[in-house]
């Protein structure tokens, strides 16, 4: 398992640059002095959920009877769709912020611990069952980088502006498309080899 490649893939899936605007839209109704605490709490919830899926992934797959090749193919398709959404963004349903303080949904789940990141962790736990420590380290590194970006996002949004943020998100989406296609092809090769 390549630690750097795994951490980079997870970081791209977390999409902190794309999520910055959504995080701040959802947190707009939260008093300014509480926003950072709420953001940290939601990021920690997301990390706990993701670690749970990483360490219970093999058990979940065996209970469901899902083969690793199937997970790789479906994970590649899902990542591809997420990446397309990053390259060609549409209006988000999450932009209807309510007056309530967010709790787990929508910031922790699905923005950080979403279907694509969970599918990727399930794939890692099944493909590299002896390297769960390395996978957890890759998850910690990518989560830490994403959390750092989200915590300093007010400054980034101010510096980049809307166009700069959109351009950066599209670039990350293009990189994620390459990773998604490779994951799909690896799963297809493993499936046809049997």
C-alpha cells in the first residue's frame, strides 16, 4: 500500500476546497463565536465514523458477501460521479441552511464521511487487511489536512474569491477522475481474472 497515494486520494475525496463554501453556508446562522467549535466537533465526529468503517470494513464486506473486485468497481464509479460533480458543479441541496446548529448531518455526514470516502475505506480494509495501521495513518493525515483547510477556510475564501475557489475545486476533481478510472480498471481486471 502506498501511504502517500492513499492519503492524497482520501484528501481529494474529502474535497475540503469544495466543502468550504457549504460549511460556511450551513454555519451562517450559528453565532460567530461558536462556529469554530461546531466545525471542530463535526470534523471529529466524521473522523470517528471513518475510523469505524476502516476497522470494521472487512467484517461488513464478509457479512454482505461483497467481493473486493465489486467494491473496487463500484467505488471507482462513485468516485467518478463525485469528481464529475466537482468539475461540473450544480447547486447543492445543502445550501438551505436552517436556524438550528448542525449536529452530525450535514457537515460530518455526508460532507466529510460520505459514501465515497466510506467506500474507499471499505476497499482499503479489504484489499490490505494487514496494513490497517498504515490505512489509519493515511486517513489521519488526509483528515488532518482537510480539517486544517476547513478551519482556515474563512481566510482562504477571502484570498481566493469565488472564482479561485471554483478553479481549485475543478482541478482537484480532474485528479480524482484519474484515480476513479484507475480504481474501476483495477476492479475490472481483478473481476475478469477469476
